[in-house]
């Protein structure tokens, strides 16, 4: 089973990355591996809304998204981890998602399914300083559209609010355990799918 993860945080060893690391640990201890894409260190240009993918389902921009497109096509499980910025996903996560417009064209305009009938699952990890749920709700709405576009039919969301300072997630009573268990659960779904 192929599992990929997108780290949308610009902050190294910050709350989002720590959550993702625990999730990966849970998956690896279940005997699987995860390919992690650190979006902040990748060369990903924003979508130009040029229409270049409308008739082919392929983006005309050549950059690090080429690696991501192949990984998404091959993945059985997809993890998206992002801090919550201004009630939404980070710019790094959003740039990657926007460039998945080519998948949207392939799926909805060209009527070509991405992964056939294979049931793909996802996990959304969110961390934010604000304590109001609206930040997580808006972020999840964007992530849900992303997951649907890449044919991830089900996903679980873990959101942790009120964690702003770097490393503050380490003091949350359940966050790391929850992330680890979500990773184990995602890995164990291979038997049930």
C-alpha cells in the first residue's frame, strides 16, 4: 500500500510537523512506509488558471508538482497536514491543492477516474492558535474539496486549536497520542479495504 503525506507548514519542527511525525510513526510501526512531501521546500508555482489542463487533464507548468502528481496517482492513502492561517490552510498547502485543478479537469471534464474503483482514504491534520472552531471548519471545507478531487472518498480529521507557540502541541493532553493512533488506523485499513 502506498501512503503519502503533505506537510503544509512553513515552520520546521512546529506543531503541524510534530503531529505529522507522530502519525508517520504510527504507520511505520504498523509495518508500512510514508512518502512525506515538505511543501515549503518544494518549487510549486501557483495555478495560473490558464486552461492548459482543460482538454488533457495535465498541468502545463513544469515544477515539483510533477513529483506530486505521480505520487497522488499511485497513493492508496493521503495525509494532509497544515496549520490554520486566517481560517484556512497554509499558502503552501493551498498552492499544491490549487495545482490539482488538472485532476479536477481529468475527473469531471474528461470523465476519467483517477484510481478506478479502488477505495482511497485520507487524514487531515490541523493545528491552529485560535480557539474558535470556524478556522478548522473552513480549513476542512477546502481539504474536503481536495480529497474529493483526487478520489479520496473518506477522510478523518484531527484538529487541535489553541496551540500557537512552536512546540506547544507537545503539551496538549491527547494530540500526539491521537495522531499516532490515526496513523495506525490508516495503516490498518489496508486489511479492511
